[in-house]
C-alpha cells in the first residue's frame, strides 16, 4: 500500500499543494518583514518623510547603496532582522499553525541530543573549513559554456550585488556592531533558515518523496539558490546538506541551528578580528592560501567526524 502511494498522483498533488501554501506564507512573511524592517530603518536613520517622492527615492537608494548614508549599518541590520524574523520564523509558524495544524515544537520529535552531538557537529564545521575554502575558489572560477553569456552576466551581477551587501554588513566599527552582527547574521539567520529549510521544507520532501537523501539534497539546493550568490552555490549546497543530515539523524532542529550559528559566527569573528588587527590573514583571501593537500586532509577529517555522528545516531 505504501509503495502504491509513492507511485500515485496523490503524492505529487499533496506535495505541490503544501509547497504552494508554504511559498505563499514565505512571500507574505517577506512582505511584512521588509515593511517593518524599512519602518525601523527609517526611524533609525531619521529619513525626512514630508516629501513622499523624495522619501521613496531615499528608500530605494538606501537599499541599493547603504554605504552612502550615516548610521546605515544599523538601519540595514534592522531590515535584515525583521525580514528574517517574518519570512522564516513567523512564516514557518504560520504555515505549521494554519496548514499542518501543529506547532514549531513538534519539529523536535527525537530525544534531547547528547552534548557530544553538538560538539562533533561543531568539529565538522571547523575541520571542514579548508575544504570549503577550496570549493569556494573552484566555484568562483566556473565559466558557463558559450551561448550562456546573458545568464552568466546576470549571475555575476547578482553575485556582485550580494557580495557588496555582505562586505557592508561585515564592516564592524565597534564591539556593539559585532554583537548586532552575531545576533542578526548568525543568530536570526540560523534560527529562521533551519526551521524553514530543514524543519519544514526538507521534511515535506522527505514525507512525500519517501527518500531522506533526496529530500536533504533538494532542500539544500533550494537553500543555496535562494541566496542568489551563484558563485558560492556549491559550498552552500554542501553546507545545507550537512545541516540536513544532522536533522534527519537526530530529529532535533537545534542541532543544525547550532551548527549553522557556529559556521556564520566563526566567519563574523574572523572578519572582526582582522578589522581589529588581531589576526593578519584577510578572511576574504583565505581561499587563495589553501593548498590542495589541506583540502584532502580536511575531507578525511570531515568524513571521520560525520561517521562519529552517524554511528552515535545508529547506537542510540
């Protein structure tokens, strides 16, 4: 009976209807998140609102070129915070509440993880960094075949836009800015994205496709694509798949959330330490310093700690 279900059109209709509903809440959350985020940014930056035409131009210019405005770091962080909160956290809550009739707490059907699980997950992120830097460099040098020039130009334009925004958000002028960055880029991003992509989207694919591996990689591909940084697509794909396996193995959303938070937080910390001249290595240039053999060692260590995680799950 179960095999017939997975071969029937009912499965695809059920999956499509759930995905459409989830996408609808995603768009609704994104709209409200950007609305309240821009309101907060306007308040923080004290934009004049008397002339509505000029006000609209200021808003559009601020979003495109935040570096031109005083106190724009805090305004942009507020925009990022509200967008992530409404799009991923509240959007996920609304979908679960109104469509699946369950709560976010039900994303943790497994037992409370042992502390060693969190430790090994963090170790995988740490030892995998040379491998990830190697993949980043490879991904950035990918060239599309002849005939795809327009697509390649669009991808490069999108990459440049997102890279400029990332550099702006990582330019911390004080310890307070760094703390805000941790809360928004590491904390809220990890919480919201893991609830949405692993807790809901991946679980949907797993439930209707019936294959955990396929669900993990499909959700990871969507997770990577939605960042619109195509010259970082593959490293983010592998990272998303790692978070996905953590969730499938331990059925506790806090495990991938912590791993995601540590990954983002480590990147922010390296940038802040470099800006404070506490380290000499520019994190943006680190990939060019990674020899091929260190990537192989990194791959071996990742496999080792992944096996530790998998074996612990199997013995539980």
